[in-house]
C-alpha cells in the first residue's frame, strides 16, 4: 500500500511538472511575453500550479474543520492537539477567520489543522470566497455536528460533498446524549452524511463520535473526617477514536490524498487557463475557422477526383486543428491532431461521417461528369452542380470540425499522457473499497 501511495505521489508530481514545463516553454518562446494581456490573465493560475507543486513536495496534509456555529469545531481541534490553542467560548462565532495550526501526531505525519468560522455566519461574497478557498486547499474535511443534522447543515454538507474532497462526519458533544439517543442519531447521520438519499451509508471511517469539551460534572467527595462536599470536575476530552481514525486514514492513503487533491487543483487551474485563453482569442479563432472553411470548400469544389477530395478535406481539417492549437498555445503534433480529429468524428456521430460519404458520392459524380464533359458539354453543368453541393458540405464539415476542436482543446487540456484528469482517473481506479477515497470515486461517478 505504501509503494502504491508513493507511485500516486510521483505521478502527481510528474503531471504538475509537465504542465509547468509547458507554460515555462510558452514564456521562453515569447508567446506570453508578446501578449501581456493573456500573461496577466493567466498569472493566478500559473502561481497556483507552482504553489500546488511546492505543497506536494512538502508532504504536509491539510485537514479543515467545517460546521455551523456552536458545534465545537475549535474544541475538536484543540482536543486533537492536546492543548487549548484555538479560542473557544460560550458565545457564537468565536472564530472569525480561518486559522491553521501544525500537528504532528505519532511523530511521523505532519498535518496542518485549519479552523474555520461557522458556515451559517459567513456573509458576503468575500467570506464565501474565503470558505471556498479553504475547501479548495484541504486534503481532508472534518464536518462537525452536535446532534441530528438540520436543514442548513444538510445543505452545507451537500456543498462540501460537491468539492470532491474526502470527508469525515464528526458527531461532537455526545456527552449530552444518553446512549439510546446516540445510537439513533448515529444511524441518521450514517445515511444523511452520505450526502444523497440514495447513496450508500457512511463507512466506519467516515463518521466518528467525540466529546471534545465535555460539560463539567458535579462530583460527590467524601473526606476522611466524614465530611461530604460536592465539586465540579471537567472530564477529559473523548477524541481518541477520531485521532485513531485520522491516523489510520493518513497511514493507509495519506499520500494518495495529497496526490489527488494536488491533481484536482492542477486540473481546475489548467481548465481555467484554457477557458481564459479561448475567451480572449475568440475572434481570432473564428477568423481561422472561417478561413479554413472557405479554403476547404474551394479546394474540394475545384478538384475533379473523388479520392483526392476526401484526402484533401481531411488534411485541411488536421491543419485547422493544429492552427487552433497554435493560436491557443497548446502543444499539438500531427499525430495528436489526428487523434483529436478521430475523437471529433466519433463524438459528432453521423454528421461528419455523413460528410465523408456525401463527399465520396458527389465526388464520384463530379469525376464522371468531368471525364465525359468532352463528349457531352451538358455534363459541365452536372460537374458544377455536384461541385457546388460538395463544396457546401465540405465547408459545413470544416466549420463543425473547427467548433468541435475548440471544445475539445478546452476540455481536453487536462487529458493525455500525465494530464491531471488522466492521473486522477488512474489513482481512483486503484483505490481499495475499504478506503475513504473509494467514496470519492463513487461520488465522481467514475465507472470501471
């Protein structure tokens, strides 16, 4: 298992380095420096890629605690740390901003615990952005509740599930509930915590019961002289099960968690780069597509040989794909362009295949008309009719290829060898059913 985790970590590093190497090449080749507007737009994403690689190399796992106010998030983290570092209190909203604390359980794994404000306290776009950024950076999420899940908590839980991060549901303040109530609430949390009415109940590692800051208890004290007094004592925190669960997860799949989160961040950054690039160069791309559409239609119309029509049209489509790739600054060889064209042909169904069939049939008619035009001048009219019809179909096909290529280049930038999406799929295909990552694989809807 440890060797597999190291493999995942190394694959993630290789993917990030490949992405950074390509964008570094763009800088050296002058493609970014010659377009300062694009360079400025892409700067946050390129910095995010660098930051993600640095985090991956540091091997620090980030665990963020979320929940509504007064659920005891700070108390849970303090109990894990073994000392009261994070402020707690009887008033709602003691934690106003995220705060991180280093934790080294067992002396081996280095963890960064992140405390956050109550989700129902976050008001305004800036605070909402803050919460999203913490979720984005976290490798593992603790969602702290203190009883049955409310409607607000359930909506917050669904939102966290959509972040594609592994999550542990922490049932805090169990000291306030009798054992029978604890069992009932636990069963409800098992189903609701899955984040969907039809999802499988939570695994044992995904829900833990704790008492991070137990309420003080009145204790009867009998003295040697026969006196009896009553004192208030605070029991020690009950978080051993949570600590053990976290350690088990980190030992079993911690490096894989790091790798997966880094790849998700890289995938999102590269997708944003592609989107910004395509948006900025939309008009230039449209001009290129129309230019190739006209050239392809004209070439097909004037060519009298059916086989050469199809061959020339295919070459024109490949050239169009490569021209768009160069415009967007994406690496593209002739072989890769061919793979994209094949993908586009299959994904577009019968439309483009129909173009090839129609071009062949019309091309045959055009070829026959051209051959016999010397014997019968009226065949020239037939040649012209077939040529115009074929040119229209070819032009429409070229435009369809160009628009489909735009979508493919935008969505496919994270696929291919060592692409972030490819490595994510590779990692999730190898996880064991008894891991917390298996839940993530199910939520992503990946079938194997």
